[in-house]
C-alpha cells in the first residue's frame, strides 16, 4: 500500500463545504488504455467542510491490484448554503507506476578450460529465453503466499508451488577437470527494488527434532544430500537486492569431481514476486570417454515457403564434451516412411548421416527440408553414438508465400531470430585485454553470388602489445566468410578495422556461426619463450653433467667411521615379523637421500589466450527465389565472374547408378556403330575438306573495351594510297565525341568495370576509416572555410 496526505487550505473568511470526485486512466503492459474508476484508490473524506482560515488533511491510500500505469485526476466542487453545486474544478493529479519486482538475465559468459562454447550455444543450454519469459509473468497466489524468510519445508524435497521450471544445463567435462563457471548478469527492469535469493534444498529444510526424524531417505534425497555435502553446485552472491535499473554478476559453478550426471533443484525466489525452479544439471565423464551433450529432444527446422526452387540447407549441431572423438550415425529409416506418406516426394533429406564428432567440438548434420504443402511434418530418428543412442524429434513446417514482399520479409525475420542473444557483451572483467565494437553481425537475406560487407573494430585496452588471429569453426564457414586482416598485432590503445566479407557460391543455406578471435599477450609469450629455452638448456645439461659436493664426501667418511665401531646387541624382544620389517625400513629411510620436489624445475607452460566471439548470421537464397520473395528489395550486385568460375571449378563427375551407366553405354555404342556403317555420313565427311570456308557477318567480334579502341577507327589511314581526284575525309570533333561517349557507355555496362569501381570505392572507404581510427583525420569535424589572399598588385 502507498499512502500520502494532501493538505487543503481555506484562505477565505467563510466556511467552505466541498465535494471531491476523480477520474482514473489505466494503461496495461500491452499499451491498452481504458478509463475507469479504480477500486484501489481510497480517499478519507470526500465530503467535508473547511473552517475559514484553516487547513484540512485528506488521506489518500492506493492499493494497486494490477500492473500498469495509473493516472488519476481529482476534481472539487463547492457546495453553497442553498445546496447549489458548482462545476468541477481540477484540484490535483495522482500518477503511479505499478509493477511486480522482476529480474531478467541480460548476458552470460562461460569460464572453462576444457573447451570453447559459443554464446548462442550457452544461451540455449541454460534456456535463458524461457527463464526471461517466465520472470515476466505475474506471480500466482501460491507464490505470493510465502516470503524468502518463510519459504521452508519439513521435507528435504522442495515443495513446488509453481509451474515455472527451467532446466539449467551447465555442460559437461572430464573428471578432475577445472570447474565450469558460468557468469550471469542479473538486471532489475522493474520500477521497484528487488530482493532475490537462490535457495538450495538445505536452505529451506527445517531439521526436526531427533525423536521426530525417521532417518529414512530415498535414493533421490541421498543423491541431493551427497551433492550438497560435496559442493558440486554452488552460487556466489546467493542473495541480494537490486535497485531499479541496477545489474549484478553472479557466478554458478559445477565441480567435475564425481562421475555421472548430477541434478540439483535450486529455487530462484523473488520477494513479493515470482519463484522459478532451476534444475541445475551437469555431467562429468570418465577420461578417454566421449560424451555428446543434448540440450533438448526436439529440433525445429526454420519454416520454409512452399514452392521454392532451391530450399536452403539447415544444420543440426552435435556437441562432444568429452576428450576423445566419437563416431555417430543417423538412422534415416523414418525419412523413407515419410516419403511414402507424401507419395514419393522428398520432404526431408540428410546429407551427412555418418561422421565423427571431434573432441571438445561439434559437427553439423545438414538437412534439406522441402515442404510440398503448408502443413507441419514431424519425424523421430535415432542417433547412434558410442556407447548409447539418442532419440531426436525433428519438426518442420511450411507456409505459403504472400504477394506482399514486406509480409514475406516480416515472417522470415520473425522465424529466423529464434534465440535472442544480446548483440554486445555486457559482462566485463579486468582480464579482458581487448574488445570488439560489435559482437554480432547480421547480413539478413542475400542472393547467391552477392557479396556483402560489414566492419567491426578490435581495440587493445591494455598496456601490452597483443597479437590476434581469427579462427573459423569449419571449412564450410571459411568458404563463405572472409575477414581482413586475418591476423596481426595491436599496440597499446590501438584499434584495428576488421572487414567481414560474406559471399556464398554454394547451395542456399542458413548461417548462424560464431567466429573466435584468439588474443595473446606478446610480453607474456616472450617471457615464456625465454623460460622454455632456459628449461631446454637445463635438461641438456642434466644429461651430461653431475655435481659432487663436499658434504656428500664428509657423510661418507663419517659413515665409514661409525661402521668400524662395535655395538652391543639389543635385548631380545618378542615382536612380529611385520614390526621388524617396519622398523628396518624406517631406519633405512632416514639415511636414504630423498629428492626435493621443490628443486625440480618443471616445464614452463604457455600463457592462456583470451578469446573474443563474433556471431555472424545470414540466410542465402537462389537468385530467382530472392526476386520472388523480395521484389521490393534494394538493388544488389551479382558477381557473374564468380558464377562462371564456380561452374568451371565444379566437379564434372556426376555419380550415376549401375543401370544408368549400362543404358548410357549401350546407347552410345549403338549410335557409333550406326554412324560407321552409314554410307551417306562417310561421303559427307569426305566432301568437308573440299568445301570453301563460309563467311557470316554475325561472327564478327565486337570491340567493347576502351583499350581496344584505336585512332584508326575514328581517323582515316594516311598511309593508304588515295585515289586521284578524291579529297581526304575529315572527322569533326562532334563525331569523335559521339563515338567516344558511345564507347564509354558500353564500357560502363561491362561487369569488369563495376567490379573495378566497387574495389576502388571499398579501398577508399577503408583508408578513410583507418585514418579516422588512428586520429589522423576527424570525420565529424565541421568544414572550415579558408580565405585565400588576393593578389597584391
């Protein structure tokens, strides 16, 4: 409840009787506005009398029941002695913004030394889109019934009071590998303060008295108790408060000390707000054992318009979190059943059903989805792995294209952005030595053989010289993406312009890739190289040198003197053989020289590089499909030279079946046999050599290039003998200009000219931007007028 007091002052010399009324305007979160009289507003005295020259206090209590914006305007009316009421006059206005305490995850980052996971992949593993959608919803009555301090239970299992459940997959790793640490950026997007807490099962468990505890635990409770006692999962900054607009980074950790899958329910509770049950999941595999990590059992293909000439390729990624490679095989029998159901139409096709997953890497299963009708298709297929298999459901849907290009573009854009990953890294740390100006580049929809360019800036924030190198995840991506420069050096506080060029010359496809920029500190690498050279020299010296000290000689002499003395025998005691052996070994161990591990010189390890991510997404269409889908799209340049070169470099060997090969062989052999025994064909061949060469005017070559234009075409040949009585022809300047302009127009229409002009323009823009980031010129500076001095006579 929100309470406030309004003071009404009567400055007149007589008493005033007033009457208050108000109108309210409510706007919900969807932007819908309605005029109503809210029941949540309570005024203490709507009808009262103010004594002359005095004050009157009006208490206003606001009890909101719905989220939204409230705007209440209060009016007053003066009542005379004759009960005459004046018109409404505005008195004051009440404005309020009502919202539940709410949290949102705006960025995430993984800290792991066992492998690199892209942000898009990490966003899908943690189901952050679903978590943010659940946090936006209004809390239920059961969720509002308990507070953070009163959310307890007499049972070890957390009582679930909400349907908001999210699987929080924290990845996998080999046993005894470094911990997987995930950083989450929590932000308060609401207008009120937020108090939150991550409550583990032991935080909410009220331990009963000894006489009331049965001590019986089922296997799930024993597993959860074991995970909590060994701190397999942990959260730093488990509780806290955030002001409106404030952000905070929390760290979730998973230890790889216990082999197998670990699941622990953790409750994210917001005071007077929602509560979401997070199922922390993590997998620890044995050494030399592959493990394929699946985030979900259902994969949705991107919707494809019905009637495309060349449908795009779509990729399903398989991730291997183990330290060894893993073979896979996709059982495509259900695809054959689907083809039979669609009367022989190839609805779905997998191009690489058999392959191998690399260690700490991924492989793309390429699918070709061609919907013949605007309906939904579903196929369940098994993926054979070592040592187990997984059943995945593939779902695809087709839709009908609209004649309006804007509607097509809107539908394709909505379907393409399935994961809402932030375009810029919001989590920063002191170890980040370099940053990118933009972490996401979108080329949207492009036709084949159409180059597209975008730029990003790489900046060095440290005081050391850094080296960078761009790495591509696969050859399929390196064929369509190019970054200039690929590698180089960055001096302190230097910025480097990186040009990203995208051009696809293969089949239409969806591209959603993450490029890695490996940043290395050159000063640390220089120290590492010197230490490595010294260590190798010491290893060589150890193989050929040994050291004798004076202390070892004195010890040998003293040992000889002691050995010459005669000591009396110890008294006989009854002791076992094991005790006698233990004492003898202990005496020998005192005189045995031991190696000091601290004196050993271990091999130096190279400094760990820092990795920056650049997410690139695009979708390519065939030229005909792009013109059909987007007739109002801006003019794009199609490089026909690339089309011709791709056709020349394409593999001409087309695999055919054995029956087709036999049919082709029989037809060609029959044709050649008929020609050999054809007398008319043989006589025609004999007459070919005697026939004169035909001349056709249309075989004349056209001279289009300006370099081939000579003056002889415009000026008569002076060396040619003139006939007697004929005057030399003269070509006027206008004729020469018309001929030159005609040749220039032909030259402008040549594709080589367009390529040359585009290259010149690209190089000019790159030079201008490079000089701008190096502070040589200032692009945004205002133009300066320079006054020239007049000539002094």
